[in-house]
């Protein structure tokens, strides 16, 4: 039985004050979240210290939204894995579609980042997913397969066993359009079957989250699907009530 993970991606949102109240709200509702559900939040880097102090000793983990593939040096504006470790991060989101489309991250860069996160002992949350035109052209599986293949080629299948994959159809991110539970399950099953061709054991173990306008109202139906092991949540992670609504629907 795989553990469910609900992870909030706060993107470039929040302030010291709003994050303090969001964390208070989430912590206050955690007693209603069942034992097989783990919860994590990924704030902007500059708030990691605040989040780490507020969540230390709680059941909520935290992580970064990105990491450099380099260890240190002249890389202005970048954040190294060791820096995330300094703030006791547990997870790092890798290859979010916004990183791929707005900042030019290729499948190869994402695969390198996956390796860096694992080598540092943290858990990557690897995002994959297709654009609307790719779905409409019947290319969803080919696109997701290519994104996964780069990580598999660089890291080997065993590297996925303790990682997390987030299937995030790009057309559903921040748009209010959610993939139907059937559409999501179809791609999740494809991902698991693809991994199973290399290792059934890894396929059984890897957590595959869904991301794309998941909300309290649609979470239960999505999470009821056999291959959906949780959610990566953007907009709805910014309100304690909504985020907890998803955590308790799981
Ligand atoms: C995301 O950005 O990872 C995401 C799933 O966003 P949203 O929930 O707002 O669609």
C-alpha cells in the first residue's frame, strides 16, 4: 500500500505575514488528516527558514521548488542542494512545467537535477506532463515517456523507487481545468506500466501524484483512482482550508 502525499507548491507567492498565518491554519487542521497521508509545503526559498522554524516537530515536511544542477560557484541567483539541506528540506520539485517553459529547462537538465537531489539524500518530485496541443494531437504518452526516459537514462530505474513523480498536464495547471479522474488515471497507469517494464518492484513503490487545479471538490474522485497517490497543489495550497480539504479527502 503506497503512502499518499499531498504537497503544496506555493510558487512565487506569500509574505512573512501571510505565510505565518497559512502555516498556523494548516497546523491547526492536521489532526483531521489520516495517518497514511503525508503533507509537505514548498515555499519560495527566502521563506524556508521561517517555514522550517514553524514546522519543526510537526508532521508537515517542506521542500524547495527548484535546485541548481551545480554544487556551488559563480551561478548568480541559483540555489544549491546543500543550501536546501541547511534548511532541512525533505523534497525538491524538479522540472515543473513553469521551469521547463519559462526558464528553458530541458529534459537533460531536469535529469541532472534529479541526480543532484538524490545524491544529496533528498526526495525529488519530478514533474512531467503534456501541453494542450500535444494532448489534442494524441501525443500525451509520447511526451511523458520522453520526459521520463531522460531521467531513467541518466539515473537508472532504481532511482525512481524512493522518488516521487507528479503528472501535471500543463493545460490543467492554474487554469481551473482539471483532468478528469479517468484521464489522469490513464496517464498514471501508463507511467507505472512504463516503469514496470524495467522494474515491477520500483513501479509498485513509486508515488505518482496528480497536479493541475486539484481542489477540495475534485480531490476525492482523483485520489480514489488506483494509480493516483496524492497531489501536487498550486493555487489551492495557498489557503489553509482548501489545502486541508484536499489532505482530508485523501
Ligand atoms: C502546480 O503548479 O504544480 C499546480 C498543480 O498548480 P494548480 O494547482 O494551481 O493548477
